[in-house]
C-alpha cells in the first residue's frame, strides 16, 4: 500500500474518484489479509516543505486501519526502498512477488515499483488500484487526465511489471516465514 493517506483520499487534496478507488484498495487489502500475505503500508513522512499531508496532521494518517501483524514503513522519497527497512521486512517474510497499490502512480508507486524490480521482485500493479492527479495545462501543453498519467507511469515500468486490469484478478499467497 503506497501512500494511501487520509489527505490524499478526502478533502481538498483528494485524488479524483477517491471513494471508488479506496473501495478497490480495501478489497485488495481484505484479499491479502485473508490469504495471510504480508501487508506493508508505506507512509509519506510528510516532512517536505509545502507537503499536502504534513506530518502529524489528520491528512498524514493512513486512510485504512493497520492490523497489529502489519508493518508501516515511513519514507522520505518516492522509492519506498530508499533509506527504509522495507527490503529487510520483505526478505524476512520470504516475499518474492509484490502487489503494489497506491497514490501518485508516476511518483511513489512507480518509484517503489522500480526499486522492487531492481531488487529482483516480481511486481504486480493492478490498473484499477493505482491513481494520481490530473496534470494541469500550462502554456506549452494541454491538461493530461489522471487516468492517462497513471497508464503512462505503468507503461514506463516496462515488461517486468504484471499489470492486470482489475485487482480482483490478483491471487495472494501467505507469507513464507
């Protein structure tokens, strides 16, 4: 779960279609839990100047409840592996295949996917459970809809990513250790 935080799914900085997106992410979370898969919640530290979700605010909090056996990894960079204990957590669990869901497809989701691929993980990125914001028009280019931004971010990851249309197509397996 990449940056699924309250201030990004509700309020003035919510991604478009936040409610159905959150419903789909919740379904993924239920499926992973039911299978006994390792669940990791990546949380943006919210310490950057001008952050939309400043640390300690309600918007910074995770949007979905975290169970006692799940791990929260706070990150300062787009790649959830960069300067965190994410890799050690996944190795301890015996994970080899990661299903990534989350917010800002072209930034933190793609950054974490690249980090996972570089470390030899198989990455599953369901198209209906990563999202981002519209890119506004400027003097040089027209606006780009969020769904297109998300699709291009996914495409930029190359053939190493498995990208089913729906998260309901993903089969989870329990942790190995």
